[in-house]
């Protein structure tokens, strides 16, 4: 059993990614850099700029971490 009381919690930032509305390629904001979808461009030669923001990892991890022991809390 863990003896840590998790007194000091730190909010973990959620990494957001972008998913193409056409081919569903998911890339980070840095990789995309405000540009068109590279997958659609390679397939069709057309530049599509339609993206949805999504959480990386599906949001299954805890938003808080104990600063003392590193355990996910919440």
C-alpha cells in the first residue's frame, strides 16, 4: 500500500492533435504547422485544410500527478 498522501498535485497539460476531416490522419500542431493535410495531398494532389482538434491518447490518463510520488490522481 502506498504511504503517500498526495498532498501536492500538479495539473498535467493535455496534448492536442489535429485530425483531418477527410482521411482522419492525426498529427500534432507542430508537425502540421498551419498547413494542409500531407496525406490527402499525396493521394489526390489537392490541399485540404479541414481539421478537428482531438486529445492525444484519448484522454484516458489522469489530469493530475502527485508531485511527491509521481502517481496519477483523479
